[in-house]
């Protein structure tokens, strides 16, 4: 039984104590009719507000649904899309699917790690970027794929990574025009 | 009543009986690790696998969880089963060599070596502690977290549990941490089959309360040859 | 659209729409699924809208935004109806001239794809080699309809199968038709759907009975289900309505993975439209049959594609599989009978009811009827989704439809079935694609991923990649699955880094067999397939890694080094792209790579125009 938490170095400063609005959490649970079967949806809704699942929110959910905290914590940690740590402003996902891998997708992920200075699963100290890897985003024909905040960049190679991150920083990700321009370069 | 055939012998059992219970009834030994009477079966360790079915439909299932079915043909020690058990024990030794329970099982099956990179885990994730805490002690203070290679057992958020009553039940049932091989008690030592593993005298930093009881150490003697 | 309270109302509505006069002379169809949008389809749509408005063409030329058509390599593409002209890789600046050509009913030849052998420009989509051998029963609908318009679906004949089923009012007939069609589950295992439904139908529904659409397409490299969900959500809804009517199911669930936001959005819109029209909910079309569908989103777990794991996930628990028996059709969600089918299986149901079981079973081969959609990706020229009759050979897909290798390297293998499947070597490409043949060669059909690999793909690396994937996706309950996959990965890692021994190869074999035998669920039971199939067919590559410490494909980084040869012209293109600054050299002089700094990313090799970088 492991009692100590292993946290990657440099991440402690990112774990802030966030103010959790109890009413919000209760409302979310109510929207899903207090049904334990809707736990995944409840956690998903909480994460869309706070960018992660704060400890306090899970305790409230346990109280409201009647599920044990052990079970809720188990579910929260089982699924990859839930994060127990706050995420940065921009979520960068590198696809590690087989088709992308065959086209050197792993190199793209490494290049992103190098340029952001963090490992996959971590958030930059300035809380701008969180880097994740995903096992297939489902756009396999035009891989390797990188998404930033849900916007897809296709046929990426290591030379385009810098450009993608710059685009993310300046938040020009609303329309497809910039996407097409990035892919054409 | 359900009628089935185990190792060629016909037996009739009540509906709901598992293959493990039925085999025990007939006196066929099946090794187990994550099973204990009094707690619900889990089927995690896979050591209790038996072969069911015939020809191309034959497959291995964990006998502790599989319910007896009408007309089922079961073999508790076919070559496929034995091959599986041996490999599972090698994997167990490779993860948790200091557990006496695992060493005894390995020795009983004639495992003299393990060919993987040696690890020293405290836990094989058999889930006995989780089930003990939930079913016997009604506390549910610990549970499984994460998944795959990262799966562990612990309290939520790894902090002191509010519902844990410090009963020690989890440690009592644990095959890995409670029942370490006690080399300094000759009566409890196993046959010396651990000689091919890394001798504890070399690994002293890992487990410094482990003492070699033999003088000179048989492990060192054998390794010298 | 108003709520329809009877079958008659539906028929009247449909007739009215068919009778409508259309002044449109041509329609520009824009495939805008996730791939299309990522390739710039959004911009294209915007420009077309502006052009049509600006040139006063609204009403004469229509634009239809659809889901994925399948030829993803060529996106953003345009399809012009009714001639079926296909414009590949459309340059946004060329759109005004394309529209002018459409008005004149002409074709811009310089923008078309050329025949790979004769060089002749090919105007019509069905002339393209990519489409010629396909039988696009399901995918063709993606071209013809607007996914978020129920009217568009009804115009194309949608929901007619439902009406037919209600009029016949014989639920047993549905099950027998599906059985007669020979449809097998398209999710991977290929269990006969009709048989599953027959057993499911006989279960009592007093406490409720569930139908689930498995859209947790987790296989990396497979995205067929996404395209069908995005492009034709009503097709799935209709399939489920028919299935529910035939088996007595009371509730429907779509379990869809979180990574498919467009599919979720479109399906949600379609559900609302179906409810508003009276096709879902209480007393559908005035009958006493009630049925509705809820969307349940996954949360990033590949294992939840397994039936029992999915059931647990829907119940709000960890996605841990459980032993069977009892089977889901006996005891599933909350202990009630549950039948789970894949998206593509559902998409085939309206087709079977509409065209008849006999027509369906005449495509394909005996025991393997109908068509299957594959995602043809990797080192192939024409990447995309292809729908082919069962029984077609791998060779025909690779050469005729796929157009051969994407680069100069020869195609070496094809990987099917995702992490549960295996690699099929090139000398076996003449086998037919069906459930049984693929299993015989050591792979599986799986959900339809087909990843093409060439000589620059290292098979040891591929096996290692899959083990890396599975060791994090395994739920971790079964000791042999969790530890076994981890140890297989360790050994493959050793081999790929030059630390492997021949004894380890034997150990790998032994271990893989035991993991396959002793795991409780499908994930563990098939986890060994990539290892076993690559050991079976590409053992020489393994031996070369072990004995000669050499990676013949030039992939395993510890075993290769990059060198610049005499072809180098000193253009410094590689210096600019090197992420670690390992290349030095003066202009016009041959450069050198610092092998210590070099991380072997391959950027220099892909940038160099003179083939000056050797591995």
C-alpha cells in the first residue's frame, strides 16, 4: 500500500488550492439526477469548469451521490481524460496512434516536450500549456496530428512545431484559415 | 444440481459453486494467491486457471470465479495449465521475490529461476486487502487507483483515511508484505530453491531485516560453483 | 419539421418533399468531417458561401456540407453533382474559377487527378482507381446527405426501413432477416449479429432491456466509426430503432469516446431532430412502441471498448471487464439484458431491411457477407476510408485502391486489427479479407484499421509500440495481462536498444503464449498478437537486432547513426531544421552531424533534397 505521492519535480507550484463553489458541484450532480451511473458525466462537467478535478469537489460528489470516496477516486484516476492537477490555459495533444507513429509521431511529441520544457502529462510553470499524449485522435489519414484546444493541425513535422506553439500563444485558433495556412507551410 | 466432469471424474454440485470449490471437493489441488475463504473471489492472480472445453474451443479460465456449468469438462493440470502456472510464478518471483507465500508456491512447482529483470515490489495487486477492508471490516478505506502499469492500492489522495480503523486486516491477509521470507528461522525456510535468485545478503539495502541463516550461506556456495 | 403522429403522416411528408421542384442545376458537395476541417474545409465552405452570394447564384448552385467521404488524402476536396466531378486538394484561390466552370457545366481539367498509368485527367469520382473497386453501401450515403438535417436523410430514403418495419408489425421478422443476411459484428470479433439478437430477444424485458452502440473506437489508426457517426448519425439512430423494435429493447445508449467532439455534436443534433419529428420517444409514429437513446461519453480508456468494461463504465464505475458467463445479453447494465453492437454493424441494419437479407448476403463470400469499411493508412499513397466487399484480397486494396507505396520503399507488411491484431507480410497479400482467413494468418479483422508498413518500418519497434500502448490501457486487474505486457515491453525495449539475447526471444515467445491463454478479457487475450505475429513472420529482424545489434529498417535509435555523405551540397537546409543543433558546416561545403548530440529524429533526412543523409 503506497502512502506517499510521487509528484514530478516542479509541479508543486502548480497545485493551487482553488476555491470550490459547493453550490456549483451540487447543481452538477442534480442535473444528472444524482444517479451514480452518471459519474463520468458529473466528473466531466466539473473538469470543464475547473480544468481538473479538485479534491474537495470529489468529496462533495461522494456526499451527494452516496458513492464511497474510494470508488469515486478510483474512477477519477482510472480514466485518462480526467486530470487531478490543474491544466494550463492551452491543452496541446500529440497523437501517438499507430498511423501517426509510423509517420514519426513520437518525434513530434518529443519535440513538443523539448520546446515546452516539460514532459507529457505536465503543465508549464507559467501555466500556459499542458502537454498530453493521446492514443489516437481518429484523423489517421492526415497524420501526424497535434491538437491545440481542440483545433487540429495535420501532417505535422518537427519543423512546424515552433510555429504551432506560437500560434497557440497568440490565440489565433478560432477559424480554419490559420489552420490551412499552417498546414500549407 | 449441476453435473460436470473434472479430470475425468463426474461430480454433482449445487448451482453457484465455483470450479475451484468443486475441484477442492474432489481433492484436486489448485494453487491460489488472491483467493481466501470468507472474501469474494476476484480472479486477479490467474494462478488458479484450469482448462475447460474441448479441442479448438478449449480455453483457460480462473476457477475461483467460474461457475459450474452443466456438462462442463474441466482439467486442472493439463500441460497448458501447468505451463501457464509456471510462467505466472516466474513473473511473481520477478516482482515480489521476498514473499514467502510466493516462494513456497514456486518451490512446490519446481520453479528454480526467473528470467526477467528483478524488481522488488511490495504489492502484487491481488486485491485481498481491498476486499478485506470492504467486506469483512465494512470500512472501504482503500481501493484501486489508476490503471495498467500504474495501478496501485491506497487511500484516496494518499492521505490518512477518515474511515480506517487501524485494524491491520489488510496487512494480515497480504501475501507480499506480511509474509516475508524469514530466512533467520530455519524451520520456516523453504527448500533452498531461492538459491538461484539474487541472494538476500547482496540485496541487504533493500531488506535489511532479512538475515541469512545458513553459515556458510548455501546460496553463496551454490553460486561459487 | 413538425411532429409526426402516424405512419401515414410520415409518408405524406416524404411524398411532399419528393414532389418539390428544384431549381438547382448543380450542387457542390464539401466533405467536412474532422479530417476535412483539419485540412481546411472550413475555409473552403466560407469562400464558397461568399462566392455564391456575391455572384447571385443562390438557388441555382447549392452547397451541401457533409461528413467524411473517405478519400482523406485528397482533402480538402469537392464533389460536383450531378456529374460527380471530383476536385482533389482544392486551393481556396481556385474556388471562383471552379464555380464559374460549374455554372457553365464544364470541368477544369488542370485541377483533376490524373490516371497513374496514362496521365489522362479523370473527371468523375467513379473513374478514380481509389473508388473503382469499392462497394460504398454505407459511405456513399455520407456524400448524399447533410448529416444534421433529418429532411436530407428522409429525402435520401432514410427512415423508410423503419416505416416498413412498423407496417409489417412483426418483430420476429426483423431478427430472422438479420440472421439470414449473415451480418457479423463489425467491431472485431465477428459474432453473428442475428444470433446475438435472437438470444437477446428471448430475454425478458420486464425491468428494461438495453441496446448499446459501441462508438468507443479506440484502435489507433481506425476512424471508420467516427466518419459514420459524423456523416450519418440518423443512419445509426434508425438502425437502433429497428433493432429495438425487433428485440423488445426499451432503452438505447450511444457510448462514444470523448475524443470525437464533432461526432457527439452531430449525433446529439440528430437525436433532437428525431425526437421532434416523433421518431424517437414515447409512442413512435403513433404506435405503442417507445424508445429513446442517451449519449454516454467515454473518458479516455481503450479497454472500455470491451463489452463488460463498457457496461461498468456506463454504470459509473472503473472500466474493468468481468468474467463471462453471465454474458451481457443475459446480465448487462444494472443486471438487465444488454446487446452491444458496433457503429458499422448498426449502420448496416437499415440497409438489410431496405434491400433485403438476400441482397446483402450476395455481396462478400460465404460466412462473410456484406461490405466492410477499412481505414487504409500508413505508408500508402491513397490514404483514407475504403469500403470493400468481404473477400477482396489485401493485394487489391494495397495496389488498386491504395495506389501502392507512398514513398520509394517497398511495402513490407500490413497491420490489421489494431493492438489486438497482427502484421501480415507482403507474401501473404493474396489472401482474401474475411474474419476466418485473417485469424488463420495470426491477425484479426478487428474494427477495420489497416496500417501499411514499408521497409523503413521496424517490426520490433512496432511490437514495442503496441506493448507500450497496451501496458497503459490495460485495466491492470489480471496479473498476467498487467505484468506480462510490461515484461514483454521490457524485453522488446532491450532488443531495440541492442541489449537483447536469443534466450530473451524464446522467453518472449513463451510469455506471449501464457498472456494470451490466461487473461480474462479480450484485451489481454489478444495483447500478444502483435508480438507473436511479428516473431512468426519477421523473426530475421529480431535476430538481426539481437545478434548483430543492427536495425535493418533504420528506426531503433540506439542502433543507428546518421551520417552525411558526399551528395551534400552545403545548402544548410538541414542545419535549420535540426532541433538540437547537431549539424555543422560551412555554406557550399559538406556538413557533418555530431553523433553525440544527434537525437535521430530524422528531420534532416526528410528535408534534404539531395539524399545526402544516410542511416
